């Protein structure tokens, strides 16, 4: 395990230091320019689209698709991940890591818009459900079944076995605050068994049960967590200017920016930012494709909102409650302990209890949301009921084992899978970005004409003509 952990750590460092950071920023800037800042100028339009009612009681609405993707994005990474980024960069620029998370979200939202719009364009109907995502647009638009399968395999490895193991680990590690010696006891196995059982009940219920659960849990737990962060921020409002000045100043200190793989505030901020908001990674498009909408751009706009919800709202809430708590950054070695100590310092003994409950809810919703992504990609590779049953059992087992894994190994495993998956998807959307821009122009043209945009393949020439045909357009125009 020590050798395996060392290999993972070196591979993670290579991916993020030499490849991903440059590619993520370049893609975000490129799509921001090509879409003329769609994430900023169309933000009000995204809110309007989110409020649209679904056409009937069968298909998944834009809001439900947003909740599935947000359930996956908004997980323990928003709490433990932010804290770990700050701790890892503590030596020279812990505060600066927050700035780089913000930057990745602001420019990455354009990448999220493009990938989710493409997912809608190239989705397809399987049974009663819409499915799609990078594997589908790689195959249909780029004509490469092999690379589509490669992406699907990386996503399955990342979410079913990397991220879900990490979510289970983080959920269990919150109990160490109350149970000294937790990691060397039977408790990790107990926590893993409980989470595995709950996850199994949900994933065997199918996509509609997943969408129903996430639509109920995610808004409530996010609102309560935001309320806690707002309370702590207002309580310490006098310290906010100093905190913000440190965030911006430390972000650009040369020593902090180039301190090496483990300590650089740039690497830690972008790595944890990508893990948290997943912009450009290729995961959220799988949820975006599930929605039934009149125009692909509508779901691109809605998924763009999820990046802001995740990083600008929830990750910032964690950062603020940590940095305003009065607990020294170097007082803890693990992110979860840092968060619990910070909340206790501000709201008393009930604070860590609330964080523990939040972690479990965040982890559970992410486990369920993550599984949705993996099932649609497994069906892309091979649609087989026996294979699906066996796969579901391995997903449940991964949750059970993840709760008992080592801290550094489980984080490095998730980072490596995430990095490889992002590389494939970013290459694909950079090649296909012009198609998403053409679809956006069609949407903008219809909105300027005062119409509720309805997409027709023959007018733009992008997407699956079997889906975006005249019959589909008439269905929406009659609604």
C-alpha cells in the first residue's frame, strides 16, 4: 500500500503540475471568449430557465437534472476538500488557495456550459430515460467509439470507485472528533456498512428515485449550511476585510504560487476546485442529458449555475467559516478536524454535531448522484441487466471499503482518476466548442425575437437529427 500510495502521489503531482492546470485555465478562457462571457451575461436567463416547469410528469426537469449534478458536485469536497486545500498550502499561502478556487469556477463555468450543451445536443432515448454525456458526443460528433468507451471507463473508475470511496472516507472521518482512535477500531467498517446499505437502496431504485432523493435533500442541506456560514461571517464582520486582503495577497506571492506540488496555493486551489465544481471534467453533462428541454442551451445554462452554487456559494462558506473562526490554520492535520474545531470555536459544542450530520448528508447525496453518472456510462459500453446488477454490487462494495481506507491514498486515487477523465473531456470539448457556440447563437436569435427557443436540427446542423427533429419541435410549440 505504501508503494501504491507513492505512485499515486507522484502521478497526481505530474498531472496537475504539468498538464491540467494549464489546460483547465486555457479552456475556460477560450470558451469565455467564444461565448462572449455567457456565464456572466446570461446569468439572469439561466435563473429564468431554471424556473420553467417540466412538460409532463414523466421526464426529468431542468431543476431535477440540476439537483442530480449538484448532488454530485456538492459533497464532502466542499467541506473537507476546501479545508485540505488551505492546510496543504499553509506553509506559504493557505489563504491564497481560496482565490484560485474562485478563479477556476468563474472561468470554468463557460466550460461547464459548453459540455452540458453538447450533452443535450447528442443525447439519446434509452427506454423511458434520456441518456448522454461526453462518451456520447465523442462517439457521435467526433466519430470515435474507442475514445467514447475510454472516457466512460475513466468516469466509472473515477466516480464509482474513486469519488465514492472518498465520500465514504470523509463521512466516517468526521466521527474521529468524538471517537479517539476511530481509524484503528471497528467503527470505519460500521460506517461503511451503513452508507453502503443506504446507497444500495437508492441505486437499485433507478434514476427517478435518485432524482427524487437529490431534489429533496440537496436544497435543504445547502441552505442550512449556507445559513451557518452567513452567521459566522456576520458575527466576525470586522475581520472580513483583513481576510479578503490575505486571500488576494497570498494568491500572488511568488513563494506560495511556486512552492512545489504539495504546497503551491495554485495547485491546491485548482485541484480542490476541480474536485468540487467539476467544471470541464465531463461528469455533469451526464446529468444534463437526462433533462427534457426544448433547446440544448437551456440545460447548458442551468448546469452553469451549478458551478456557481458549488464554489462561489458553498466552498466560500467553508472558507469563510474556517478563516474567520480564530482557529490557527496549522492547528489541525486533516481538513475535517479543522472544520469541526472552527465551528465549535464559533457556535459551541453543537457546531461539530451539525458538521457531522452535514457531512453524512453531503456524502450520501454525492454517493447517489455519482452513481447516476456511472450507470449511464456503463450502459453506453454495454447495456446488459446482469452486468448492471454486478456493477451495482461493486459500487456498494466500494462505499464499504472506502470508509476504511487511508487518508492520503483515497485522496490521491480520486485526484488521479479525476485528472485523467478531465484530460479526455477537455480535448473533446475544445474540438467541438464551435458546435456549442453555433447552438448558442440559435438560442440567442430566438430569444431576441421574443420566442421561447425551440431547437431544430435542420436549422443549425448540430446534434442528433433523430432527437431534434420537427416532431420534437412541434411537441414543445404545442405545450
